[in-house]
């Protein structure tokens, strides 16, 4: 993939930068590095949160997208050499070793990367999309609404962060409908809309009437077949208003904002930032129903509302199951 570097420019940023130079202070610099295009929902969620936090806290923000594995270390090093205060991104797979290697050489810079492994002292924190809680709620809706008792899940690959969403969706559906069967396909890619659509078509042909789109590309198939789907990572209703019932939203604003504030206060340390992606921290939530608000029966919405409240209060815990699932 070709490396593309972009600079987010917001009018307010320029004003603050000018003020910083005049006062002799250095503006806080935030960088994000992505292996895929920001059109891919996982990286897109990080990017949108960076934009929002940069605007709120008057930060300078730059990002690089579509960074090939061979270039990843070089890009991380470039931002580090330029003295960025906080560097964030998706280190999974190709980016894991390079980011950790560079972080060791720049102990005064804060790094936070998506990873299934542990933090690295003194400055390398890790995070992941802990959105299994809203995925469970989507499963409850699907289990109560399905007419065929067959559901489908189109997912990336069978790794822990994906498996826990797949398992949560299925567990949610079974909690309200023990007759449910779930078809599962791992497409082997983070971003391959054509392959995701192909998998969705096969599930629909097998009888699935509600699909959990863990990956991008499912909605077109759902629209053509007039079945329904659940979005993932962001509120994806606008992509297919007649299809997307709701979405599992991963909101990184709390994670990024708390990280920046810790760096500015001098309290940053290597840690697992998991807590800031949970529903209790507002790092994840179930998106609005939009036009489906008048379609879903009151008993379905009430069941979801009750569970949502229990999750936030800590009186109900969605199980974290990270084993690979196969189709029923």
C-alpha cells in the first residue's frame, strides 16, 4: 500500500500555533499512524477521535494512512525525530515490533498502539476495541427480531479482539432465543469490502436475516436482499439507513483525551488503556436506532435498555470469550 501523509488543518489550530510561537511555548503535537486507509472503520474511529480531541484541547495533529509494513518503522521514527509528544496507531501484526523498537529509543515520547500484548516500560501503552458489550446488545436485538432464527457474522480474522465481538453477539442472541443458529465467516483481511459482501451473500442465501458487520462491505448485500444488519466501530446508519438497525460504537475520545492530559501533567506511564474503551467510561456504546426507533417493538427496546443500564451499573457483565467460533 502506498504511504499517504496528511495534515489536519483547522482554523483554530493555526491561531493557537501562532500564539504558541509568540509566547515561546511549544504546541502539543499528536500523530497517528495507520496501516490501512482511514475509510476502514477501526482506524477511522481513532482518526475521528484524534480530530475531535485536537480541536477541543488545541493540539497540532498529523496522520499517515495506508502505511506499508516495510515503511512502518520509518514513519514512526520520522514523527519521533520531529519531537511529537504523543504517537498513536494500529500496531497489530506488521506494526508491533517496529513501534516497540522505536519507543525504546525515545523514552520521553508517549506511545499508544493497538495491541493484544502487554505495555512496554516506560512509555509504550496498549489499547484495543473493547466493544463486546454493545455487540452483546446487538445480539439481543437480532435474537428477538429474527424470523428465520438464522443470523450471520462477517468478521476479519479469528484473533482475540475479533473473536470476543463474535462471541458476544452470539451470546446475546442466544440469551433471548435459544433456537438461534449463527453463520460465521472470517474474510482474512481488515479491509476487503468485496470479500465481505460475498460472505454476506452466502449467509443470506443460507437463511440469515440479520447480519453483524464486524467488517466493512456487508451493507450492500443486505440492501439487495432486503435483510438487516448491525454496524461496527462507528455509527454506520448513514451508510445504509434502511438496513443498519444500530451499531457498536467505539469512541476513543475518552482514551485519547485522558492520555493527552496525563502526558501534559507528566503522569504518563506504560499501561493497558482498556478501561477507557468500556461502556462505563463512555468509550463504547450502542448507537441510536435512528429510523428503526419506530420499527423495533417496545419489548425489544426495553430489554436492551434494561441490559444497558445493568452494564453501566456493573450489575451485569458481558462475558469476554476470545476463542474462535465456527458456523452452526
